[in-house]
C-alpha cells in the first residue's frame, strides 16, 4: 500500500462513539430502516454525504470573525464576488444558501412545462427541480459509464452524438439549457474531460442552447483532467478550472462540496436580463442580492474555501484517500464502480447481492448491513432514489445500477477510519447470502428517499 499523509494537521477534535450492536439494531428499527432518520450521535463513521460535512481550515475560521453582517453590500460579498470572478469568470454571482435553491431560481425562470433539460447525469435535486417546473430531465451519459469495470478515465462524459440527435429530435426551442455535472455524482463521481466539455459546447452552439455547469465538485474534476487528460499535466488547477468554465454560459454550485464550507452556494451567469429575473425571485425567497440566505461570515468562508480547494496537495491527498478505500474494498471482493471517482466510493450492490432484485432494493440491504456491522452511515443510490413509473403503463423503471455511496467528507476522517469501513464490508461479504431486501411502506412524491419508511423482508430469496 502506498503511504501518503494528510497535508494538514488536526487542531480541533470531535469525539465519535460506536454504540453497541444491540443499540444499533434498536436505532435502525426505530428509523424504519431509513438511514436519514438515524440520529447523528448514533453513527460512528458518517459517509452519508460529502456535502456540508467537510472541516474548515484555520484560515476559514479566522475569516468567519471578519463577517460583515450588514444587510446590504457587505464587505464579504465583495470578496466572494471577486474570488468567484477570478476562478469561474462569469459576470454576475448570486449567492444562495445551497445548491438546490440555485436550481430552483434558475429553472423557475427558464423551464416551461414540456421542456427538456439534458445533462450528463442529473443529481436528484436537479432532476426534481426540473420535474417540479413541468420539465423532463434527460440523462445522456457516455456509453463507457455503463460498464462498471471499464477503466475509461472520463466516465462522467456526455454522449455528445446522442445530445445532437436528441436536440434534432425534440427541437432546440424545447431545450432552454443543457447541463454538465462536474464531477458526475450520480454515476460514481466520475470526471468529465475538457475535450468533452468543448465538444458539448460546440454542439450546443449550433442550436443556440446555453451550457450550464453543475459545479459542486469542480476542483476534483479539474484535478482529474490534470492527471488523466493529454496536454494538461503541466497546467495549474486554477488554469484548468478557468478553461472549463470559459465554455459555459453559467454555473450553479453547491459550495458545500468543493467550496469547503458547511453551507452555501451560488449562481454565476453572464446574461443581464436573466440576472435581474433571478434577483427578483431570490429577494422573495432567499434574501437580499448580496447575502442570499447566508451570513456575511459564510460568504467569507466560501471565498477562502474556493481557493483552498484548488491546492494540488489537498486534491492529491483527497483523491488518493478515496482511491485507498476503493482498493481496500476490491481486495476484499466487494465490487465497486471503477475507477474510483472524486468524492466517494460506489459499491455495486446489484453485483454484490445478485439474489436481491431491484424491486427489493439491494443497495438498501448493504446500507443497513453497514450500519448494523459498524455504525457506518452510507447512502443508497439506486432504485430507491431513482425508480420511475412509466406515465402511461404505470410500470416501474428501475435505476440502471443499484449502488451504495460511501461519500468521504473533506479533511474529516483519517485513513484508519476508512479501514474500519473496509473491514466491516469484509465481514458483511462473508454473510452476504443471508441479507434480505426491503418493501416501501410509506413514501412521498418528490425525493422519496429522504422520508420513506421501509420494512425488511422476512426471509432470504432463493431465486430472483
Ligand atoms: N448538484 C450536485 C451534483 C450535487 O451533488 C448536489 C448535492 C446538488 C447539486 C445540490 O446541492 O445539497 O447544496 O442543495 N449533493 C449532495 C450529495 C446532497 O450528497 O451528493 P445542495
């Protein structure tokens, strides 16, 4: 195993506790087998998300003390805006309290019922916000992403040929925007190459369709371009980031990931008319234009965090740590989406538990087993999250993969914590044929995974 050390030392610690196996059993039952209902203090290693769960630096905490909490035109907004302009290059930057509000504000202004929004792969909130406005989210991921074992270096790419076909089929008038999600969270945190960004933009230009980035993990994407794409190894991360966004007409970002903050986000655009419309709606639902639902100190933390996320030593450690977890799982016979992506390891639960069909949610069986075995919280990214019903036949369409995401918070856990996870999965592997599926007993219309209740099947399936 390659040895590599954190490029920081620990200044503040937060105790965590592994409660007893009996208590874990009680807690998961009380939670109706929905991991979102388990209290944080009953979790030992929390890999539910890398969103808003990172550790801020001493530099960011120092900046928090410089919060200017004026309602209008606070000094931190100036710093926030100049930083974002320097890094992303757009004309207007509108702060919001988190990414999904950016989606809501933009889609409320550009999506009409019956419109289509293509994306390499929508994250669940972009999908839900598109549907909420009467639009159809369309995923046009490249074919390489369909093979979980393919080592293709840019499995987050858009299928550009399919995109062009799709636009010709539906007509550009029905497509108010196209998105690239960097990195592509829902297909394994896989990066998008610069060549693919360029090619996507070229197709969209033919039809006058704007390109937006969903940039939650933009720095990790830029790092992969530097490491994996010909012609970029001698370019700096910030330079790569600037090139990426130079092809865009706008950006939506949840700063809770590569902004290295616990709360925040923004919209970046060039279109003055759209900026005014978004601002008007934003004042209604988020706050004044220069704070957008955040405190002045939060804007300061984002301005500082964005630059820290571009530090190559930080990015090298981070991607190596995620890779380490992936390798330790594979060594133990646990199938994952290969190669490991930027922010998480995705266990291929469909492959791991072939005896549990998508209708019984094999990903959830792994999620619950990890909690029972080691107090680990993970997240199902499979048919619980993405099952859809055909509007005419009512037939279920299941997710293409039944995955479990082990998202690694930034600058929070050591490699020893991640070894605990790998060792728990090794134990689970030895009794995996005894795991059972689940039935949904309660669910909501949108984003059901957050609130649903489940019941565990009584017995092990003998055939699928
Ligand atoms: N876009 C992407 C690619 C995301 O991963 C997320 C959030 C959002 C948008 C929405 O941002 O949470 O600030 O409102 N992803 C989190 C996750 C929740 O766990 O992957 P938000």
